[in-house]
């Protein structure tokens, strides 16, 4: 274990400092996957476009487990990246925690990648696409006031942790967002049909509660209970609002985030699970899942009494 940690630390020190904004290290490293290098370059380009300066950053790693396979060591680890950004007159911390898998051969890293990248789909999510036609809207006359502050506080409290009152998943992004909305007072409906409404009993839950694709279509179609209004730009969103992501532009929605703040340009900063992130720029160009075909949906959560 000690040798694994030493090699890993040296790897991050010498090879992958591009993850924390040092562009001159992007070329000539001993090892880096192409998708990781591309994501780093996009992040640097995005920061320059926004005129956002990274004043300080840090990377911490924690080895979770390891296995010897002949001369090689395969291990899972948690990487915690912290950026201290200064954007015009606003300073803020961005934090991204990644669960990664590395492979060491001798004393060299020969592979390294995210275990659950943004946009990862598990079998339940794939099945939900087939069952999406079951999602119908049951009338629910329960009125509610959406407490944006409560939803945002929940998002900040649990961005890198898992509330024991709920089930958690390897692909946890939409489950986390649903919990945030519930903390803001959004009412559940549709129990016990998994293909109807938006709900969670801990023993079971609707597809729309935990699956990004189903959640996106639920927000577009709900006319009672939890409801949302689609807007045309990210700038129109407020704290507590939601962004949905189709990274491949193929109609399968794979990721969900919640707005927790705005940058100096009034653009959203978001929190998310799966790759647990806090105060991340909304466009996700720094994600390995990003493609030029990406589509976004911007949803304002609205109170039932405010709908026209």
C-alpha cells in the first residue's frame, strides 16, 4: 500500500497537474488519457473566456483498495481537487471529488480513469428509457412554496456526503437533486407506481426520482405537485433551479445538477453527485463526458400557485 501511495503521489505531482490549471504540463507527460487531457484543455479555455483566474489549488488523494495482479497493482482511489477562483470581483471555492481507478506496473502509472464518469448509465437507467411511456401525471392539488434557500442549503450540506435517510446509488446525480428539491418543499406524488409521478419511500422510488432521463421528461410534463418552467438560457436560472444534460446529443438525458450560486457574470455555479462537485461552472466543459453535441435543458422550479 505504501508503495502504491508513493507512486500515485508522484504521478499527480509530475504528470497530471494539468487538472489544477497548469497548461504547460498538458503536453509531454508520461501518461494521461486523451479524454482527461481534452477536458483539462477545455476547462482552461473556459476560464480564459470567462476571465476567471485560479489563484490557488490543491489535490489530495486517498487509496481506497488495491489488488496485485502479477507485476501490476490495480487500485481505486479518491481524488479531491480544490480550486480557489477569482472571477472579476468575486472569489469562490470550486471542489470536485473523483473516484478513480489506477494501474501501476513496476513503479509507473500505466492507466488511470474515472470509475463512474459524468453521463454513466447503469442498467436501471437503460431500462427506464423503455418504461418512460408509463410516466403519466396524476392530479395533485397540494400547493407548496418552494424554499430555494432550504434546497440550496441541503445541496451544500450533502454535496460530498450521502444522507442516511435516503438510499444512495453509484450513479447518484438525480437522486441527490431530488433530495434537494424535496428539502425545498416539493411534494411527492404517484406512489407506488414507479412509472408515475415523482416520489421516494426509501423502500422504493419512481424512475423520475433517481434517473436523469425520466426526471428531465417529468419536469417537462408535470402540471401538478413538483413543476418546472423551461427557460431558454442558463442565465435565467436562480438558486434551487435545475439543469439537465444530454452529453451526446442523442436524446438520452444523462446528468442533472442544481444551481447553488451565480458567478460575476450571473451565470450558474452548480452542485452535483456521481462525480461529487461543488460550485462547478454549469456548462460542464471540463467533464470527460462532454461532447460538441451536448444539449441542455434549463428548468425553473415554480410554485403551483404561480403557474399561469
